């Protein structure tokens, strides 16, 4: 268990720090109550592929669930998700199913969720989002760094599960 904690905790803490610093930066330079910054809200970079746009999201990733009644939204985002993140963190650390790289990846995924929870507690049940990517009119919704860690982490876990399953099939076929 100590070995897993040494893998899990650094990724968990690093993601929260990175995400909270980027949200502080977005609030400071884009929020109407923040200080005036050098970057214009909605500014485009890399030929319009990458845009910086400040938004406060009451829902989940890309605004999912933002139209839920307040009592349900509060129950889910302020209570259920934090409990799930804490519970699943303990599961990852204690489980034999998660080893090595998967512990690090799950630490990052869970930290992304937890960092958004931190936002909700300090930002009137909203998450600060500020990133938008796309080409021309084909654009993503507005998201944040925590969302990126959650999405890329889930993709990596699925990819590694598939690759590990293929390796297992290959070794079973050889015997």
C-alpha cells in the first residue's frame, strides 16, 4: 500500500496544484472582478485553434447537468462526487486491480474531479472553465485543465486495459 501511495499522491497533488493555478490565472486575467491582464478574453492562438474564454460552469464537463434543479445539482456536485472521489481513491490504493502506471493515471483522473469540487466550494457551486479548442466552426465546449486530466486519464486507462488484454491473450495462445 505504501508503494501505491508513493505513486498516487504525487500525481493527485500535482494535478490539483496545476489546475488550481491555471484557474487562478484565468480568474485574474479574464474575470470582470479580477485584475486587468494583458490577455483579452476570447483571444485566439495558434491560428484560432486554441481560444481562452472565461466561463463559470454550474454543471459537469462541457456543461452537462447545468440545467438540473439546484437541489439535485448540489447533491450531485457538492456531496456525491466528493464522496465518490474519496471512496474510489481508497479503492485504487488498496485494490490489487490497479498497479504501476494505472495508479498514477487514476491519481490524475481523481485529482481532476477533486479539483473541480474545490472550485465549487469556493466559487458558489461553479467551476472555472477557460479553454476552447477547434478548427473553424467545429469547436469544443469550454473546459479546464482538470477536465483534460480526467478525459486523457480515462482514455489512457481504456487504452492500457485493451493493450494489456491483448498481451494476455497472446501469452495464453502461446501456452
